[in-house]
C-alpha cells in the first residue's frame, strides 16, 4: 500500500508542471532560511552564534536535552558552515530537478522528479533537526512551510488541499488579530510610515483581508482571484518594514502556488469553498484540514491568554498574538543564608519568546544543572508577571519556589496538557501598575 501511494505521489508531480515548479518554491523557502540564519543573521543572532556554543541553549519542551547534545557535538563554526553549505547546495539541486523539463514518456525524467521529492523530504527533515537545537528558531515562517511541505510530500490531489491550507494560515492569523492590541496598532513590532488613525484603518483592513477577502483567491472569477493575490502581495510588501525580509519572501514562495495553478489550469483550482462546505473534498483532505483547525483552537482550551502563558502555541500560529511585556524575578538561594537576584540574567530575545514561560523554566533548569555540585547552593525561585502591550496591569504567570527539587521530582513543561505551574486565571492577575 505504501509503495502504491508513493507511486501516485510521484505520478501526480510528473504529470503537473505547476506542482513541480511549486516544489522548487518550497525548496526556495529553505534557501531563504539559509540566508536568514547564516548570511543575514536571525533576529537573535546568526545560527552559528546560537548553536555553535557562544550562546546559552534554550531547549524546546520536546527536546530538553538539547544542551547535552550540543555540548557532545561541540562542532566548530567552520564545520557548521560546511554542513549548512551542503544543505544549501542540496536544496539548489532539488530546485534544478523540479524545474528540469520533462517528457511524459521518459523514465529518466520521472526518476528526476522522484529525486526532487526525496531531496525536499531530506532537507525538510534536516531543517527540523537543526530547528530543534534551540527554541530561538521558532516562528511562523518555519511553521507554515513545514505544513505545506508535509502536505505536498504525502498527499495526492494537491491542487485541492494546498490552497485551503494556505487560506487557513490567513484565517488563523486574522483570528489572532481580533483584539484591541492589533486594531490599535500596538501589536506592531516596529514603527511604520503610517500612524494614528491611518495605522488603525490599515490594521482593520488587514483583519478584513485575512478573514473575509482571502476567500476570493479561490473564486470562480479570474479577476477576483488576481485582485485578492495583488492585495496579499501589497500587504506583505508593506509588512517588510515591520518584520524584515524573511517572512514576506517565505509567503511569496507559498503564494506562488496560485498563479502557477491559474496559468496551468486543470479544473481543480476553483470551487474550493463550495467543496469544503459541502464536505466534497477527499476524506484525507478533510482530516488534514480538521487537524490543522484543531491545532489552532488548542491554545484556547487551556484557559488564560496563550500569548502570555505559551500553552498550546507550539501547535498553532502565533502571528502578532501579542507584543508582550514582562517582569521577572529569579532568586538563587544558598545554605549560608545569602541569595542572588537573577532577574536580569535574560539576554535579548525575539518578541515572540522574550516573555515565554518556556524560556524561563529552561533557564532555571540549566541553573540547577550548573549548581548540582555546589554544596552552598540550595534552590531557586522564579516569578514571572506578563501583560500585553496595551494592558494596564500584569498577570501572574509563574510563581514557583524550590524549582530544582521539583525538576528532580519530574516537573516538566507539558506540550499536550495544562501545566500545573502556570497560573492563567484572570482572578490571579496582579493589581499593580504596568511599568515596563
């Protein structure tokens, strides 16, 4: 059965040049990732700075031993650059294979398409492994290409599924913007040439575009499809000054699917909305869309504000869900009665994670590990209070004492279920003036 499904996957790509070119676009997202991580430098420093030993590790909850692995590897920056250059070259080779003209009667051409499929799979796995080495690399610009690449690699009838998943990204992003913080412009990371009421109008327009107008991209009317795509292009061009070059280029690669399908139509690129509402999509497609939708709803199940608690965010988009502010108090206690305020140990981090409880629990775990052989060290206490940029008061997120002892007893950050140490209830909000 697996071999038969694999044959169908390759046959569909072999017969559809638009999908092959889109495969090159998906590999293009990895080429831009290389530029972002290695050449341009990521938001929190280049990848070599992060994983090459010059930065304290911040581990993902599903891989809390990343520090030990990085210490064991202890690869030099030069070796990392060689490895990533090979990854770049392999992705470039895959682009060439997908763009290679094919003859429907040529077995060699079919093998070239299959080789492109395997290269896309291998490079995506490699990217995920590297991403897992540090939590700093999290971001929607990786989350979305991973999902689309997974669907492209393992689902047939891609012309039906991929457009709906991309629309789902915009609808999910729009739903996160249904708050005062976004509509007021307070969620933007950087200033733009718009301000005041014009900025608020632009933010409201983006919300309308992502929730309502986006469906025009699968309209039966050609002019409406192209108009919707033009609006998305204008939106991402404007966002360049706010989020930098990487995210708009990733979205350009993903959105290339639509003009490719329209210029090489096969009858599947219209009527997606009607099919979805009528349940006339293939069952695997419906299950994939339902799984994606559930992942976006998951953060709301835990209670509290997921933009501050981080619970459920590993499974869902978190695009502009908050421009958070936080105050942190971490106290290391010693047997001689002295204590050290560790509140300002935090280095500069990106907006999405600089107040993330995962980061601070990770730091406390590392602090406990470093002091395991210190006879004067007793334990560490952690307090984290956070708020959205437009809130007037902080909310208590963490208030944990004796964390080292709790870690030894098995306390972990659970990515599936609510964490007992996170305090999301509004009734526990701290009633003090926001000063940060």
